């Protein structure tokens, strides 16, 4: 592969709803430009993008593939991102390092759920974009209907679209595209221009006029000329169109049937002519040693790399994907990772084409490349010169909302579970895991059920660690509602010296902290030297739970009396007496179970508001308020976590996938008695079963 400097680079994220044809589009570009000799097929598992075993088995994209395409002395880095909602984190990663986006829309389905999500993130990253109405040769393809759905969605976001092409035929009669810029028709792959068929003259004239009007908005001088003459030259038209595309004033709409290699050349021309090089994008604000620094993609600027993806390869080890934000990178160099405060050696730079690696010696500003076997660097980190520290901010990823409890399949797997989960989460920023102390479970969090399934499969395939999943227990807490007193005498005689300890204590609710231990001892009945073991016993009881098996908190304990024996009293005796006296007091102190209540923000189309609000009430939710925004309703509510464990799947079902939500912990609240009782009874049975064992 040739060496390309910054001005000849285009970084384009291909995003869409699943099944719109992104992967076949990249495959078609590779074949059209001669990079491959045979057109791969998703159904056969032979595409350059979907090369992982799980992708081939499922026949969908699960992670980003980088597919560089060489065309007209330019290198177009296509970032093929998954289309299914569970893998939205991959879309965020792709858009965070792209300089433009191509949103692929199915000519039959029009705008879909995944398209809406991708569009939303394109807005967030302020990316210029194209819309490509693909699969125009499908049986039910309808360009006008698909275009109307795109136009309506753009208007809802206060944006405008404009046709750059018209389809030449439709369905099985789709021949190619009619380009409104060059005013030529292109059959098949679009290499050879032809005259526009006579039957399209009127439609072309009308669409061409709208295109010229859009271009005229790019510059004041162009607008003046258009108002005077009603026309623009070809050079002026292209210049004006490029301006409106880069500014986001208009979104061009193209046409293709990429799976059958129709309409490819005009698309590639538009990528090169209308999309920006990395140098033309706004500067990135990085954190330097003395404050913020603005970084532009120029070879002569300070070197800064942003790591946007890491993956484990069974043959070469860890592969790190990065974008050169500024500066120029040469192979076999030592760089500094400010986040880890460690030096990394970058030996052996590569350009990826799916799983294929092409060795290079130099990577210019704005380009995307990989390096293997970095020691500590993970996704979201930056690499820079040790003498010029720079940290590029990582994008904000959607929160993990779907949880499962993880168990090892075997004892051998148990020893490897923590490092394996850590490595999985390093690869995927929307995965996270933690040990939940109150339930003694290992919790893995992701975007959805399919997302978790893929992660579990990767653990087995890449790291040879077998994992099982179960529904997570809710991290309840035990508490008390009133004061109570109790005493307990621990007396044990088994030959030789015995054990003796008697503790009198009082407990009461304490909201200022989780636990406060105090005493009111007077006289000589109980030495204060036994207070530490008493406290230790109480803390152990609180940690294990008294009546439901969950940690107990927000309690104040006062030891006010006790008895000791001159020979048999020992710390272990008072530890036991303190624990048992505390348990007795809890049972008389109005014990209650507390549950975590989440602050939930649900965003749904207005048409689904009633269904979602009704469902929220069945979940014991308390709606705090609603807002309206561009045809969407935002519902803010407090909902118990116990009712939200499978809400991701259920909300998608209620809203056809168009609703999404976020939630954060807000507070603990009392579990209603009718719900708390079964939980306590289940714990009682569990403890009785353990005693019998």
C-alpha cells in the first residue's frame, strides 16, 4: 500500500441499522478498486469486514472493521460499524475517530431504529455526513418512500437533505444512478458516463435546481451569482456543495445497490471530493501539562495518538488500534502513556484491512493504524512524547444497563475469571464488571442480552475461560426503624478453661452514617478492653445480615452493661456475645428491608408515551416529570432496581426499539411488606438447609 499524507486521507464511518448493507458495501469497494479479486459474501462468511468466528456464525457485524480503500490517489479508511443496538458502543468508537459518516439506509425499510441512533451520535460528534439509499435492486425497493423517511427524520433534527443522485430504474430494473452534479447517467458500477435517458429529463431538471440552490448557500459570492444568472459553473457547483456538506447545512442523498456493485464510482468520487481530510476538521482539545492545547492533524505538530480500540488476537496477542491526532509517527519508537505513567515501545506499525495487516514504517497525521503487544495501554488512552505530555479525551459511551451474574464453569475457570473479564472490558467500553459485596456475586454489565452473549462467547473463544450466567440478585440492605435492647450470655465449658461473656446493648436507627459504636459503661461489671471484640462481632453480623442475608446499615449500637469472668472471659467469648445480642436486638427493632431506587430517564417517541407511563406504574415507579423534545417524550422517574433488571429488552419490545433509557442510583427506600416477606422467608429456608448439611 502506498504512503498517504494527511490531505489524501478520508476517515469515514459506515453506520446504519443492521441489515442495511454496510459490510457488503465495503466488500464491493474493495473488489471495485482491485484490492480483492473476488467479491465476498456475508452469507458465506467470506467478507473482509466480518472475519471473527462469531460474526461469521451469526452473519452480522459485532465490532468495527477498518477497511482502507485506495481510489484516485486517496486512501479512504472505511470504519464498518455494527448496526444492532446492543453494539452501539462500537458505533460511538467509530464516529469518535471518523472525520465524516456515511449513513446507509435500506431502500425498502427507510429510516429504522439503528439509523436513528447512528444519526443521533453523528449529531453529537458534529460530523458531516452522506445518506446512501442502498439495495435499490430489492423487490420492494422504493426510492421516494425511503427518501421521504430520511427527509422527515432530518427535519425533526432541524437539518436539510438534498438529492445528489436519482435512481435509474428500481427493483429488478435498477440499472444504476443519474448523477445531478455531472448530469450523467452511470450504469452498473458507474465507471462509464452516459447521457441521461429522456424519460428522466423533467425529474432531473427539478432535482438539479434544488441542488444548485443548496450549493449557492455555501458562499455569498455563489448566492449572488445564482440570484443574478440562475446558474453556477461545474467548478462553482462542486465548491459550493463541498462547503454546505462540511458545514452540515445540507446532507447529500445518494443511491446504490452495493451488493451487486451498482453506483460505486460516483460514491467514491463524492467521498474524495466532498468529505474533509483530517486536516480540515476542527482542532481536538487535548489536556497538556500546562492546560488545554488545540491539536490539528499536521505532521509537524506535537505527536499525539488516541487509542480507540483494543482486541485480543490468538496469533499476535493484543492489537491496539489508534488514530494519529497530530504529528507523524515512525516505527520502532518509544512513547509515553500519561494515564498509566508508563513508557510503551511501538515496534511494528500496521495498517489493518479487516484481519489482514499491512506493515508500514510511517503513519501520517490523521491516519488510522495498529500496533501489537503494548504492555499497559488500553482503549481510551493516549500516547505522546514524554517531553510533551498530551491526553486526548475519550468520548462518552452509553451506560451499561443490562446485568447478569457470572459464574465459572469449572474450578480452573474460577482462577481466570477476573483477568478475563478485565480484558473483555478493555476491548469494549460499554462492558463493565464488579464484585457486588452485598450479594457476593460477580456482575457483568452490558447494553443488552445479545451484547452479553457475545462477550461470554469471546471469553471462551479468545481466552479459553468458560462462564455461566444467572439473573443477578438485587443488592438489598437490612435496617431498623426503632430503638431496642437485648442481652446475651455466652457460656461454654468443655474441659479446661471455658468461655464466658455477657453483653447488654441498645440499638437505634442512625442516618448520619452506616454504623456508630459507643458505650455507656460505668463501674467494674465489664472492662472496656472487651469493647473491640464486641464491635468486631457486631460488624460481622451486620455484614452477613440478620434476617434476610443482606448487609445491615444505618444503626447506632451502645453497650451499656455486661459481665465477665476472672478466668473464662476471653475476646472470642465477647465477640460471640456481642454478635448474638445484636441479632436479638435487631429482631425487636422493627426490622425492614431497603431496596435501591434508581433515577431513570426514558426517551420514547410521543406515540408510545402512554404505554411506557402505564408500564412504569406497574413497576412501582414514581414519575417525577416529563419533557417534550422534537417528537420525543422524556420521562423522569424513580423506580426500584428490582423492577428494572430486564427493562432494556422490555422497553425495546414496547417501542419497536425506538425507546432508550439511562439510570443511576438515587437512594434506598423501604421494600413493601408483602414483597419483603418472601425474601426473608427464602433466606430463612436457605439457612435451615445449610444447618442440615
